[in-house]
């Protein structure tokens, strides 16, 4: 009987142990399933994160490529703008040099007024000399006229003297002939002086008008060149 009770107890203990073992195995399976499920979820999340990271990296690479292209275009535009600025600066310097040269030349040509003033004085002196020559020619003409009268009177007196006055008559005739020639020369000289007066007066007026016009034009050119030079210097500054 004792042996039977011991066998029963042993059987009960074995059953209890077996049930506990089965229960522990089931729990282990559930834990393993839960662990696998959690691991699969983490793997899925990791895959999604990797895909999102790849997508974001591709987007960043595209943005980087766009930025590089924009940077290249900006560099090209900057170089073109710098070239334009350099060209504009060069043209501005060239224009400034031209304006300076024009102003210098205008100032130098303005000294022509001194030449025109000298011509003006010379023409005044020439006209004064012409008037003096007119006066002297009139005096010469009066002397020649007086000589003609004297020679004519001498010829009359020689004719009255007859044979004794023949030699004097010849001399008086030569004097009258020379006086007549001198009178013609004086007349021709007077006409030449009148023509010189007209030419001198016309030349004098042309020099006056031309000098004033050129002086005014050069003054205007000098003013414009100075203004242009000043504006270019202000623009360059």
C-alpha cells in the first residue's frame, strides 16, 4: 500500500511538472512570437526610414545640383557683369580722355583770338596807311597840276620870245610832257588806292566777323567740353 501511494504521488508530481513544462513552453512561444512581431515591426520601420532617407538624400542631391547650376550661372553672370563694367569703365576713361583733349584743344585754339586781334590791328594800320597815301597822292597831283600850268606859261613866254626862246620852249615842252605823264600815273595810282580801300575794308569786315564767330564757337566748344568732362568725372566717382 505504501508503494501504491508512493507511485500515485510520483505520478502526480510528474503530471504537475509536465503541465508546468507545457505551460512554460507555451509562454516561451508567445514571448518568441511577440519578440518576432516586434522585431519585424522594427525592421519595417527601419526599412521605411531607410527609404525616406534615400528619398530625402535624392532630393538633397537634386537641390545641390540645382544650387551648383545656379552658382555656375551666377558666376557666369558675375563675369559678364564685370566685363560690362570694365568695358563701361574703359569707355568712360576713353571719353574722359577725349573730353580732356577737346577742352585742351579748344583752349589752345582760343588763342587764335590773339591772332585775330593782331590782324585787326594790322588792317587798321593798313587802312591808315591807305589814307595817308591818298593824301600824298593828292598833294602830288596838285604839284603835277601846278607844274603843267608853269610849263604851259613857260611855253607861251618862249613863243613870245621867238628865236631866242626856242631852247627854253623845248625844255618847257619836255617838262609839260613829264608832268602829263606824272598826272596820268597819279590818276592810276589814285584808282589803285580806291580799289585797295574797297578790298581792305571788305577784308577788315570779314576778319572781324570771322574772328567773332570763331571765338564764339570755340568758347561754346570749350564750355561744352568742360561740362562733359565734369559729368564724366562725377559719373566715374
